[in-house]
């Protein structure tokens, strides 16, 4: 029994959907400058942002000893650690590891050695006096 994938030839594909020119946005993080945030020792490179929805994917660089104060996650947050480590009351996440935060959860995070993390937010974190990350450019959430 053959499937549609087995019979898809370039001629057959040309009759269906076509790629959207400009539908992919390539980002080169190495060409983006680190911007300070409102939190000492934590800088950011924004890779994707939809302010209207509150979505953001970013790289965060934590200097050794940095702390992100107590905050709430209004939606799931996903984090992959690229370098170093960071931790909260539930555990530590090291380079090559992944952690996600439950909707409505509260915590404070720390990094003793420093870290570079990839963070994916569906909505900005809610801090005592703000939400999201303020950046030097004045854009923020």
C-alpha cells in the first residue's frame, strides 16, 4: 500500500501548496548585541517577539551570582541551558538540560557560576513591580 508521501513527485507537489517566500525568518544571534535588563547581571538577546500576544523567545546571559527575583509564570515557560547552570527551590538545570515551569507557578532563580539560556515565553513573567524584561532600548513588555 503506498501513501501520498510515496507518490509525491516534484510534478505532483507543484499542483499543491507552494512555499511562502519570506515565510522563514532567519536570526543570527551572534550579530545581536546583549542588552542589559532591569535585573543586575542579566542581559538579553531577543530572537522572536510578538508583543501583542506576549510571546518571546530570547537568550538570557546570567553573570555569576545573578538572581531573578520572585516572579509568577502566567503561562508555561520553557528553558534550555546552553552554558553554565541556574537553579530554584525545585532543583538545578545545567548545560544541555531543559526545564519548564507550570502555569501559575512562583519562584526565584539564581546562578552561582553564570549561565546562557534559551527561554521561550508564551506570556511575560510577572514581577512585583513589572512584567517581562525591560531593555535599554526602551522596548519591553
